[in-house]
């Protein structure tokens, strides 16, 4: 029940916005208008007294700074000094020494309620600037710690992957990775064994059956049983008939000087023999020859002499009518003809006698250069080809790109043929036709079922894999290319160094993460201490103003509550 004569408005709480607290105090004359000037004088005394403060008295003193000492801190310093030296009072009961100095500072704060002005100033500073700044620093450090942990995990994963890639690269090449260059050079010596496995796979019986089947099928489809001109997969057949030396394949020796001289001599002989097929006409385009022949041909045609009796008409052909200007030739048969004075016998119109006797001028007849048993025409060329062919056979090997490409072409061609036949057998659309073709095919064509064809395809695929896998290609390049060897060595060294770099990066990130955590650990106490101090000052203001208004409730409102409540 409400008491009579009491204004209900006086029982309502007083709400003061923290940012307007100083103006509110001045407007209600709780503090003087020049409170900032007086407060500055008190704070100067605080800095002077703080410089002579015996910090060894209490550990709390060691955490203080001169700019962070206000009314509440001054009261606590005075109380600690009085408690530490009870004799520091005179006979009147006043504190003396350091305690007396700080007691005077507290009295100056309480005079004219200057501590309320200082409190209003601190609340605005902490709420608007200091606490949000510390919060931002905490959030930033937490984000940096999270990012550092994430990056550290990624680098750790990358380092593990790099180590695995390096180990896989070494395993693929068959090296340990201790001395990379020496191990790669030693690795090139294993290439003959791999080539031996390739040749063994190509000389397998299933591959031979596939070649025979392809050869017979091609003859049946395009020629006949007795046709020997159809040749399929020639390089593969040559390898099976004459397998190359796998050891000579790796170390290709250059052609010797004896072989070079012999080949050059045979080339000279071949050119001399082939030159006999040319006819020496005895004509020197430069001017003179041993058997000089006049370049002018006598056609037995005399020059037309001018007829002086007829008026000296030069150029008039004998037997022709005089030319009359403006005359029209009515009959084409009457057109004057030129008489060359050449008599052509009957039956000789199709032959031209050039009147050239080959024997008179020492020319060689074409019959003299026909091949004979003693001197065949192609002797020099065949010897040259035999030497070149022998050299090619000696140097042809799986390490040569052209030879290997031709061999791969044959293998892919044979594999494609077998897969096509297998697809025709297994397809429902062509199975009946394929069975009919096999039924009417000649007996000399091998008959194979789908299982046999699949076995052939598997054997050829195995040979292709041995010849085209990564290790074989690397070994070939290692054995034949110094530049590739250097690039491969550099690649392995780089992979190894990448792992070391990633481990160092991971170590740096770990140190950075620890440093960030230490900074975060240092900021957390500052933030908590500032929040606690702000709460204490806010409570001090509310209690002091409540006492000024007969214990009426006073609330400091605004963003300050959010700043203090979210921490």
C-alpha cells in the first residue's frame, strides 16, 4: 500500500546513459563545471606519489601503472600502506609518510565529488574504445591461431604427400634415393634385362600364333594361299627371327673407320658402274671436245637466190606467182606452197635418220652396259646395300626410337586385328556370319575360338606393357640422354627438397602459433581486468548517486551493459 504524501515518481529508478553521465552531473551541480581542470591537478599528484611508491610492500603494486591509477586504486593503495605500517599515524590519528600522501590524494578525489567525473570519463573511454579494442585483438588472435593450425595441418599433409611422392618416384625407378645420380647410372645397366623380358614376351608362342593367324587371314581376304607378296607386321617378324643383342642395344658403338672407308669405296665403284649407262655425245657445252662435231645440222636446203631477171624480187619463192596487192585467193587449193627441195622415199616417212654413227665417234653402245655374269650392273649397289644393311642390323635395337615405333605399330596393328575378330565372334549380330565364314574357309587358315583370341590379346598386351611402361621409357632415356638424366636427377632432388622445405615451414608455423597463443594469453587478463574495473566503477557511481537521492535506485544504461555482458 502506497504511503500517503509520497510522490510515486520518487520511487522510480534513475536511468542515466553512460555517455551523458558527466553532463548529467554538471547539470545537477553534483560536480563543478571546471571538474576536468581540478581532476588534472589530482592526477598530477597521483603520478608524483606513484613514482615514490614502495612497490615491494605488496605484489599488486607491481602490476600497476601510473596512467591506470584512479580513485579506487588510490583508496586501495592507502589501505595497503596503512595495513603494512600501523605506526604511520601521528598523535592526531592522521596518516603520515607514503600512506599520508595517498590519503591526501583520496581526500582530493572525494572533494567536490571529482571521482564521479573521473568515473564518467573512464566509463566512456573503456566502453567506446579500450574494451572493444581488446575484444578485436582477441578475436584477431583467435582467428590467426585457427588459421595457423589449419595451415600447419595442410603443410603437414602436403609434407606427407611429398614424402610419399618421393618414395613412389624412387620405387618406380628402383632407387633408394641416397645417392641419386650414382643410383640412376647404375639403374641404366638393368635395361638389357628388361629388353630380354620384352623379347621373351614377343617370342612367346601365343604371339607367333597371332601372327600366323593374321597372315593367313590377310592372304585369304586379299590374295590366296600361294601368294607370298602379302607381308604383315614385318618388324615383329624380323625381331622374332633375329632377336637383337640386348647388351649391344644399350651401348651403340659408332661406325669404325674401316667400315666407313669400305662403304665409301663401294659407293665410288657403284657410281663408276652406273656411269656406263650414259651415252657420250662428244659435245662440250663449254666449247671444245676431243671429237669435235659441228653444231650446225645440214638440212640440204639451199638459200633462195634472188631472180635478177624478174626485177630482183628478194624473198620471192621460185615457182610462185607474183603477189598482187588486194588480190583475193578464191581457191584454198591454189595457195602457194613452199618447196623445201627434200625428197622423202616412200615408206620412210615414219623414220628419221639423224645421220649419226655412234661407232664413228667412240660412243659406247647400250649393249655394252647390259649386265653379264662377269660384270653385273647392280654389283656395286648390292654390295653397298649389303654393308649398309649389315650395319643397320647390327645397330637396330629396342633402344632406337624408329625401330621401337615400328615394332609398336606392328603390335598395335596385330592387337587391333585380334580384338576385331573377337568382337565379331562375341557379337550377336555377326556371330552367325563369322561361324559361316569359318565353315567355308580353307583348311590352311587356322581356326581359333574366343578364348584363344583372348589369350593372344593378353600376350600382346603384356608385351606392350613391358615395352611402354614408365620404367622402361625412363631407363631408355637414362641410357641414351645425358640431359634427361640430369633433369630426372634434378626432379628427384627437388621432390626431396620440397619435403624438407615443408617440414621447415611446418616448424615455422608451429612457432608462430605458439607466439600467437602467448599473445592471446597476455591479452585475456588485460581484458578481464579492464572489464572488472569498469564494472567496479559503474557500481561505485550507481551507489554514490543513490546515496545522493535518498537511496533511490540509479542505473547506468546504454552500450556499457552490452560491453560488460558479452565478455
